[in-house]
């Protein structure tokens, strides 16, 4: 069983990645699945490399994950955050003997499904429509990474924070949302220091462009926030 009373087959069948597959195809994938649990702070790739010989990718069932670069001095740059239903590591299905460039770390108690590379290759050969979905999904991620590079290169830190708030407010009614991770992690995603992120938030609050209480952020006038201009420089 995975989430609630769902079986592995039922859970996989509800994911957009596997939408439209026959029950037999989903069952083939489910038979290759292994379950893995991690505590908050666990480095997932490190654990897997020590004990597993099977290659493949992961799907988050419960909990959160961050993908990050770790510097020799211990500093880190978060590339992506994931929650239930998200997947990562699909590139291992297509690439041979490629060293992973990022680490994966649990941001809470975490339960993952690991899908074997061999079962995915069989499915990709039999189901062209599924192969196109995977290609489309990976292409969207490449596009998102290029957008991030554009943002880091051309936009000020304040503009990146404003864009982040507006993007998340679109997903929630009333312009209110909750940080699903801590603020330091969000700052890393935006390629700024936690201290700079806090200063920007204080400035936006002082101008009544946002209000913050704990992890709750409220945007009273998204249009006004979108047109906010600053002389912020880095």
C-alpha cells in the first residue's frame, strides 16, 4: 500500500506520467517498484549508491525532496523542490554511465517509489505515446532550467522574489499561499542569500505589497506587486 489505501498500481495509474496506459502495462511497472523511506535530512543518492545496484528513477509518495548542488565548503544551491506525485532521476533511464550532477535530500520524512530502468525501457519500446509523454516532461524541465538561468542573469534579486510570489499566488485563490519549505530553501532556489531574501521581504511588507505571518504570505494587490520597480542591485 502507498498513499492511504491505494495499491502501487492504483497510485501509479493516477499519475499524469502513466495516464492512458493499460492496466497490464501499469502492473508491469508496479512489479519493478521498490519502496524506500528516508528521514528528514537524509541524502538520498548516497544511501542508494551504497546499497543498490538497480538503476532507475524515483517518485515521491509522501514528504518532500530538494535537488541541490553541494560545494566542497558545505554550501549548497537548490535546483528544484518536489512533493507528492513528483518524480526525479528519469535521465538515468536514457543515459549510460553518467555521473549525477545533483544530490537529492529529504526535506521531511519521505517515502519514495523506485522504478527500475529495465522495466521503463520495455515500456518505452511498447508504448510510443508514453515515450512522448516522458520526452515532453523532460523538455519542460529543461525549459524551466533555462528560464531560471535567464532570471539569474537578467533580473535583480527583488524581481526574482516578486516573480516567485506572483507565480505561487496564481495557484491559490485570494493571493494567499504558504511556503511549502523553509525560507532559506526558497532563497537558494532564487539564487540569493537568506539574509538578502529577508531584507527584500521586509521591504515589500513595508510598502504593503505583501503581508507575512509565519509561512503564510498574502498579496493584497497582485497587479500592484507586478508593477513594483526597485533600484535593487547586487
